[in-house]
C-alpha cells in the first residue's frame, strides 16, 4: 500500500470513529411543590413561555413567568398534579421545549 493511500484510509476511518459534540437538551425541574426551574442546556434562545395542563387543579400564577427560567405558582382551592411546559424561543421560532409534572398546592410544601 502506498503511503498516500494509508494516510487517506486512516483519515477516513478516524472520521468514522469520531463523534460530534452532542447538544444538551433543556431540562425542567419542578422541586417540592409550586415551583419549576428551567435549564436551557445548550439551547440558544431569546425568551421563554410557560404553559400548564392543570386538569382539575386551579393554577394561579402570582407573577408573570414568561421571559424567565423559573416560575412559581399555586392552587389555592383545588390542589393536584399539573404538567408544566417551558418553551424556548429564538427569533420568533420555538427552538426547544421541556416538560415536567409538578405538585400544585395551596401553599408550598
């Protein structure tokens, strides 16, 4: 085998074995009750929006969560489990989402 061919084959095989760096997906952590915090991972974003699938729970947001990476909430009259979703936006396009279940209570526990 000629030296040039050996170098070309080694370069090709090296390219097959190397793995590209993987992007870190966003994570939503809902600790205790009535609070969730988002980690965008490696997602590049301009802003966030939050949504709640509350079933029979009566979710109340004491503050405005959109545009933040943390959100506090409570359910004063009908506590229960809720699904919380944070969406990351860049240039008006949704670029990533993360969801988690959370306990929604009248007061944080």
